[in-house]
């Protein structure tokens, strides 16, 4: 999200400051709570996050899947909360810092705070649900985690836009972000598909049958919003 620092009202600046201070605490707790670290795996996720930070895959119509979202969700699935948060922060910074451009401090702080809260919550919920280590738990976990990721991402952006423009936060969310939910679900389910296919190819047909209606619904919903 692009935030023009010179035009931010005081209440938006205060919100970003509060978000930033709270996010530091959340990031520290996430890192401390992770008991096992794989430096090689974490380094791979960091590279993926930076490499995919500005890329999206168009699914057709107006629907797309952010590759950064997929990289972060993959870190959530396969690593701990601390590693996932660090990967997400690096991806957010890679999105914010433009080559030969000036770093906007307010924007960097907001993006990093938003992704920290979102990924920390997503990771905790995912691993809580997936601890049974069977397919049904993994499916439910990635669906819930994808929705939490979507809600965290969209709610924070809608909040700062609403405060900056002095308009209803709920209206901003409803008009500009509600129709993007299916894309987050698709990203999560595609990752689960890849993960399950590697260990159990029989799951491919079942997951493909579930992904298609979500994809089709996202196209129709986006088309209605533009009509």
C-alpha cells in the first residue's frame, strides 16, 4: 500500500506508531516462542519472499494471486511463527523499497506492522488446527489460516485508508477488499495441493475439485463488483 506521509492526518500517524510498537513485541514473542530453527530452510523462504515480493499471477478476469502471499503461507505451513514473521517482514520491505526510490518511513512501518500481526496470528492458528497431522486437519488449517491472513491484511489497510481519508473503515473494506478473499483461499489451497501431491498424489483430484469452484466464484464476485 502506498501511504503519502506528508498528507497523513495526526490520527493515522498515531495509529501507525501504535501498530509499530505493538508489532515489535509480537515479532519478538514469535521469535522467542520458536524452539527449533532450520537456517537453510529459513534462508530459502527469505529468498522466495524477496524474489516474489512484487509479483502476482493473474488467474483470469480481475482475479490474481500474490506470489508473496504464497511464499509467506508456505513459511507458515513448514516453519515456526518466528521464521514466518521474519520472512513476511523481509517480503514487505522488498515491496516497499523501490530501486532508486526514496524510502517512505511511514509506509515501511505500516507494511511491516501489518504483516507481523497478520502472519503471527495466521501461524498460531494454522499450527493449532494442523497438530492432528492428518489431511482433514491440514485442509481446515490452511482454509482458516488463509482467511485470517486475508482479514488481517485487509482490515489493517482499510483502517489506515479510512483514517487517512476520514471515511468509514467498514465501507473501505467492503468496497475495496471484501471481493479479494477468494484469491487468498486459492493461494492457500494451491500450496496445500503442492504439499499433498508431493506426499500423496491421490489427493490431487480431490483438491483440484475444491479449488475450481473457489476460483470460479472469485471471478464472478470480482465481475459483479466492477459492474
